[in-house]
């Protein structure tokens, strides 16, 4: 019987729009869920696990992040990764974030929003085919982002506030959605820097920052 790492991998994705502040909040969600999480900033085409380890997603000056969390049954092996700060034990469930970016759409066309558009990013999990336990775990990882998105949807709380703050300037998210300024959107504990010891946002922007 093939091992978990040798089986065909299935993937599930969720489209999201996150500012750097949302990414920092999500990093805190991940560390609360699993203190042993390891995050690598990675440009498209880089080898998995060979990129710099970063303390939080927005500290990586690249367009994606590998989020490495031990899958059920790997907890004891994972201690070696934490001690060496290297990916010596690879998770059975992969988890990666493609970061949101600015989209300067064609200014000669009429849009329902004012450019630039805060465009889609995505979260993707991969898990071995036929493994119900890991499939359930992969779904749990995807749902974690709901802790820092509005109504557990695709838009980060900070991204929504940015859209609302435009007044006459119509600030679009994703495919151009505008968040009504009358909606009450409150940031939660994951945005409170005083509650966390991760140093907050980096001094220089590495992705979408508003």
C-alpha cells in the first residue's frame, strides 16, 4: 500500500483578498492553531523549503508563502524541523498562500471601481487521495482564514475597511466588489499588536499595504 507521501495529491483552493495587515493577523491565527507552524516566503519557481524562513507572512518579500504545519501523526517528527529551522520533515498536507496584489486595470475603460483594484490571492491545500483524515484536516486549514475575513467570506477585515474608506473614491476588492461604508466591520484580537510578540508589520512593505 502506498504511503501518504506517495499517493496522488488532490487540491482545494479558496480565493481571498488580504492586505499585509490581514496577512499578519492570519499569521497569528496560524500560530495560535499550531505554535510549531513554519512559514517560508517563496517566489514562483523556487524550490519548496529552500527559501528564507520568515516569522510572519508579510515579512516575506515574495509573491507566495508556504505554510508548513504538521499533519495528524507527524507531531513528534516535527520537532526536528523546529529545532533545525529547516524543512527536514515535509507535511503530508501542503498549504500555500498566493498573496493579493494591485491590479492597474485599463484606465481607458469604465469600471465600477477606481483603479487600482486590490486583486485576488488564494489559499491552496493539497492532500493524499483517499485519505479521509487528511482531507478533513486540509479543510480545517482552509477554514482558519475565516477568523480574519468579513462574514467568513473572501475579504480580509482590513481589506474591507480600506474599501469602505474611499468615500468618493470607489475602492474595489477581488473582481471589483465595493464594501458599503454603512457596514460595521470591527478588527478582532488578531489585529491587536499589543497581544502578540511578533514585532508587527515590517518597516518596508512587501506586498499589498494600504
